[in-house]
C-alpha cells in the first residue's frame, strides 16, 4: 500500500510520526505509526505534514519525498544511519544521497529528523509514496 505523505505528520514535542485520522472539535485525531495508539492534539499543537517539508540545496528546495526516494536507492533494503549517529556519519550519508545539499541551511539536527522519519516509514508504513498530482497548468509548462 502506498504512503500518502500528506497524511503523515510530525508533531512538535512528540517523538515519532503520526497518521492524520480526522478533524475533531477539540483539535485533530492522529494515530502513532509505531504504537497504533490514537490521540487528540489541540489547536495549539504544531503539526507538520511530511509533504510540506523540503531540504535546501545550493540551487533549490527538494521535496522530502524525493529525498526519501534517493535514500532508498542508496540504501536498498537497509535502514538509514541512526539519528544518534556521529554528525560526520550523517553528513557523509547526505553527501552521498544529496551531494548538493546546502551546508549552511541543512543542519545535522535536520538530518537526524530525516533519517529517523525514513526508518520509521520503512518499518511502520511504506517507502512507496503516493505522489501529489501536479496542477494541469504545471504539466503544460514543463512540456514547453
């Protein structure tokens, strides 16, 4: 089954990733990918959909799903380095996955989150992503 990154969220201050279930009067209902426990987070909780995350490169911002696909190409069936790995190990890994990443704006703390998310998705969801459809106008522009 394909993973829809629009429905996978990171919640500030909470470990792991969550599946968005629905809107509730008190906030949103989510389910932990790892424990399958459901919870409600209020309107003050900072939720970020993984589909809204990009990584800075020297030329552009690369959407997270493209980074995760590149990681899978490099890693094959293996897990990514642990988030607690030595910062040099993480930097070397991302130099292989995304050589053009912006060394001034893509910090080790960001790298830790990305490898943690990759390993979580690999274990509890799928690395086969349901890609967002591009608006019809965008397709026409690319073909020109």
